[in-house]
C-alpha cells in the first residue's frame, strides 16, 4: 500500500496509472470484446490502427534517424515492450508491498 503513499494526491496517481497502463487498457478492450462480440475482421483491423497511432505519437523520434523505415516500424514495438515492463514493475511493487513483513 506504500505505492499510493509516494504521491500527495493518491487519486491523481491512480488516474495516471489507469491512463498509462497498457495492461489495464488491454483488459478493458478484452472486456468490451466479450460483451460486444464484434466480427473477427474488425478486431484484427484494430491492431494496425493501434500500431499506427503509436507510430504517429512518437513521430518526433524519426527526425533523428534520417527517416529510416526500420525506426518507424520498431518504435511502436519498443513502446509496447516498455509499457509492459512498466506494468510488470508496478504489479511487482504492489505485490511486494502487500507481502512486506
């Protein structure tokens, strides 16, 4: 529970976690998919849309590598792996905080 104690405003911290957590976003998307049951082609079409959104958000980084296509393709993958690492650290920290003696 010390995880929430590092911030003066725990509500702000929790909202930030909900906004920035790829795991929570994925669970929410899975929940919506289970409820709405869209066709498979629609689900699969959302993957490149999400990937493109990440590429667009980090477009500033491409200017440092002379417009390399590899950077354009790798930036979203790096961002996803980075977000998963951040979430695993949050979960581990929360778990350790619960089981601290």
